[in-house]
């Protein structure tokens, strides 16, 4: 089950499912989530920031009904999703809150596949909570992200989202998104799922994926995320008081949030990152512990 606007997550899903489809023993059923109405791409600035409160507060959009048989007991459910504003994207919330998800996930092992810029940890905690609430069994996580430095990939992702251009920019900003190499190598995760399914060893999937470097934790970014998600929550409620998704009444507050976010990213986060690198040598033990915690979770 996946949603993708730009096609990036669709390519990741294709790569992962390759090895699963090349075998007679396994049948792969792919379900694409289709929001109604669809989200714009490329986005205007106002539209892009309008999506913040609903992403953060978990307010779903409408989805076209799924086409698969939700009454079947699938051996493995794979949910490929993306974070929006440190939270699951609005279509991801919509899926997890649907009746279809309730039926599909109950009692089933669920793998999460994330395609993102680089901040997914807080959003994953929510996805895991959804899976547990629906009585599914979280069976592992795979994260593909943009490997460019944080402050460069912020510029290139915004250009990608608002102009639809993903290529190198001004000779400084690397191409935006998950690299082609990482996308094609994601097929190795499909191979791991393939052998776990055939050996009937789904319970070992999580550790096999971790062993194959399916998750890389960057504690400096986790630190920014932890603070960011609290502040986004405050802003989200402040904006929602003025109106629902897309309403003109809340545009003033949406724009205020936009300026706030730009200021935080460029004025505060370089200091936060510098502080992290300064205290890092004294906190190696707790950083290691934190890394292990988020990798295992
Ligand atoms: C509104 C919006 C907010 C986003 N917020 C985040 C974020 O908080 N963390 C992150 O790593 N990526 C973020 N991204 C990037 C997406 O996770 C994703 O990588 C991108 O939208 C392209 O993938 P897709 O077309 O397959 O969805 C955001 C994208 C959008 C459109």
C-alpha cells in the first residue's frame, strides 16, 4: 500500500517488489492510495504550508476506496509512506484511519517503507502507534532518504516541491530526493522479504533488515525533530482555530508559520547542529543508546 505524489515512492516500491514478483510462490498485490481531491504537485507556497496542520494533527483526507480484497489474510503487509511536517502525510493518516486498514492490518505483520528527505523518526512513532492500535504486528522498517547535507537538501526539496525541478541547482545544491543508486539497491530489501516469506520466518525480518542497514539514525536530526514536533503541534492548533484545510480565513496564520519555519531553519537549526557536535563527545554513550533505540523501534 503506498501513496506517491512525485513518483519517488512509487519507484522505491517498484524496486523493493522486484524480487518478490520474480517468483511463482508469492503473489504481490499493489494498492495505490488516491486522495480525493488530489494534492497539488508542484505546490504553490500557500498550498504547501496549508498541509501542515492536518499532517501534524492527523486529520485525514478522503481516499478513493481500495481495490484489493480487504477480507483476505495477507502474509505480509507493506506500507510505503512519506513524512509531511515530521508527521505521517495526510493520505497516510487517511489510510490508517480507514475501515480498510482496520481489516487489512489486524493480526498481520506490517513492514513500513519510508521515502523522505531526512526527518522521519517522529512520524514513524505515529505510524507504529497506528499499527499497534489496529492490532497489527510491526515487523520492520526501511528508510530511504536524501543523503545531501540538511541545509542544502532543504533548499533543493522546496525547489522540487514548488517548481517540480529535481536536478542540481546553481552548482551548489545537489539533486533533490533519494538517489537513483539507493532506489535501485532497495531491491535487496525485497530479497530479504522474499527469503523470510519462503522460509516462513517473518519474525526475523526486523533484525535482518537492521543488519542490512535498512535504517540509519542521525541523532543530530532526531534532536531537531523532537523539538520541532512540539512547536508544530502548537502552530497546528493555532492555525486550525481559524479554519479547515484550504480555507482562506487561516491563510494569514499559514503565512506567519511559513516565515517562522524559514527563520527557524536558517537561524536556529545551524546553532542547534553546532551545539549537538559540541556536546557529542561528552554524550557518546547516550547517543549510542538513542541510536539503538530508534533503530530497534
Ligand atoms: C508538505 C510536505 C512536507 C514534507 N515534510 C517532510 C518532513 O517533515 N521530513 C522529510 O524527511 N521529508 C518531508 N517531505 C518530503 C516527502 O517526505 C517526500 O520525500 C517527497 O514528498 C517526495 O516523495 P513522494 O512524491 O513519493 O511523496 C515533505 C514533503 C511535502 C510535500
